[in-house]
C-alpha cells in the first residue's frame, strides 16, 4: 500500500523520538516531507499518516464515524489504561453517539454557568495559600485549582475523608503519568511490568485501584440515596450522569460511570492546568499583554455574572492564543479509513490510520503569520475556521468539556489577575515538553508580590466606607 513519505528510521527509534522530543520530530518531518507524512511507532499499530492542511483536516473531522472513517482500537490503548474500556474515547459508531448524548447536557447553558462562583472561590482559596514573597512552581496552584474544581463540579464532593483521599491519589496518578518514564509505560507495552509496589508500573496499578475503590464507593452511596438524585438540589456532573437516560430509557452502569468520570478527569485536569500555567507565563512575560488585560478587567464588576467576564474580547484572545501557540493536545484522535479516501492529493487505501496534527496546524505561516510569536491580537483581527484553530480537536470527537474548560480558564485567570499581583522569577528558558499523553511547559517559578486591587475595587471600598 503506497503511503506518503516519512522517516526511514526503525520504528523503535521513531517511538523514542515521539515520546521524548515530539515537537522537533514533527517539525523535522514537516520540513522534509510537507503537509502529510507517515511515521511508524510500533509494528503492532502499523503506520500512522499525519495531516496538517486545513482542507485535509476538514475531510477527516467531518466524516468521522461515517462512510470514510472509524475509530481504531489499537491507538486508544494508552488512554484506556487511564480511562477504562467503557469511556467515550473507546467507542465508535452508535455506542459513541450514545455516550456523547448522555455526557453532553451537563456542559451546556445554565448548568455550566452555575459553576462560575465555585471556580472563582476555589481559585481565590488556592492562591491565598501562597504568602506574599513566597516563590512557588507556577504549575502547582493551577493543578490544585483544576483538580478541586473537578472534585466539586464533576464528582460533587465537598471536604471530607473521601474528598481528601481522592485529591491525594488523583494528584499522584496524574503527576506520575506526566514524567518521561511513565509516558513510556503508556506508549510501550513491554514497559508495563508489575515488579512490586515500588516499581513504576506497580505504583501506577495500585494507585489506580485505590482511586477506583473510592469512585465506586461514591457511586454506591449515591445509588443508596436516590432521593438526592431526584430532588434537584445537587447539580454536580456525577448526579446528572446518574440521572441521564438514552433514547431507550437506559442509564449508565457503574463501570460506565467510573470510566466516564475518569475520562472527564483526564481530559479536564491536565489540559486546564497546563493552559492556565502557559497563560500566566505569557501574561507576565509580556508586560503589554498584562496591562491590556488589567485595563479590560477594570471595566467590569468582578462580582457580576461570570458570563460577563467570559465574553471579554481581549481575555478571550489571550486564552485562544495560549491554546494556539503551545496546544496541550498535539493530535486529533486517530481514524482508520473505511474506503479509499483522497486527502489533499494523497489517495489512501482502506485500513490506513490517519491523524490530524494540531501542533503543526497551529504553526502554518499562511494562517498564523509569525507563528512562534505570542500575539493575542490575531484573534481580534480575524475568525479562524475549526480546521485552522482546533485546540480541542474537532468533529464528533471534539472534547466534550471544551465549553467548560474555556469557562474555567477565563474565570480563573480573571480572578488571579484581579486579586493578586504575581511576577516571574526564573522563566527565561521555559520550553514546551512532553507530559505523558499531552504537552506542557518546563518548570518555572512565580512569586506573589502582593494582593492586587483594581481601581473599581478601590472605588467600591471607598464608597462603602463613606456610607458607613
């Protein structure tokens, strides 16, 4: 079967490059072979064809689970180790449509906006844990904010034994799969050897078992107290999922609930924490960006409806440019051709595995001039199609939590900038690096220099003092 050209190195070496230096690997392939190229990561997976031209991405993303493409099981193995086999990630066809139908309602309209104050409160609580003058790893509070939002909004947990255990074990699991060794565990089957509780794979397995036990206990408690599910007082996503029914009137089983909760956790925690960390880096690295953001935030009352902040144009532009320049997800979900397909002049036979390359699509100079520069204004100057700018993927497999992630990112950033003064301490050599299945910034530190008060806050305090 004729495939586009690609590197000729042994698959083991290509896998090593993909795990350790994916960014330079993709750029090198693009320079040498153009908008489409073939890489070989593992003989059991077969070749994988990368596409980054918007025309090819449009065909791939609008024909998923149709006549042209289906989901390949083999390329989902790494995700299944975290999310399980009953996750929406693992399905195609009718099963995939059913799963999305059950999962979508909690992420729309008033239900999502109801989490606004929760996000603001958690953000302020976490940032107040760092004292003025105290340097801290920038990623740490962003991870804490993201995880606590998930535990409260998704799992519906409040402070207690189960909450604290899950926060601890989930944090350990997610930190573990973000380092290079654990990335190898996810990508390379031969590395998955349980050599005891202190071995990398042994730690992963045991920690996952502890998390599963806590999740199933929470599900069992909810099922015992069915009145809580039906009284309308709880609006966390677990409660909504337990009440959801498909067209046949069937709900989700305990295993499906567990796997979908882990899916929302994996998809929502690392991505949001990474995007927030990158945003803080760029905002404080470029004083002009920070100044414009503060001026925009001064124009709104920070006790107003969270949707007002969500719609601020420059805040949106900064968040979008953050997701463009260093996208957390590097690729769209892989697809397998069901029939002969032609993409930008390349004819592929049935059974070919293809993927859209988000990283390279966001670096196309004809779409994003000076792509290595952080320029939020580009998102104020023009609108990008979903095949040019696709940080959350696209088509029927676009990230379920996209709206929630954007909402959380903008509210958390606006809260931090409005109420806290931060500064970079050692961010001169920050670079993008592999973090497990996704990417993120290399470690850097920030320092809290004091509590910021925007002018409208000062004016409000003065008016309150006069009235008293």
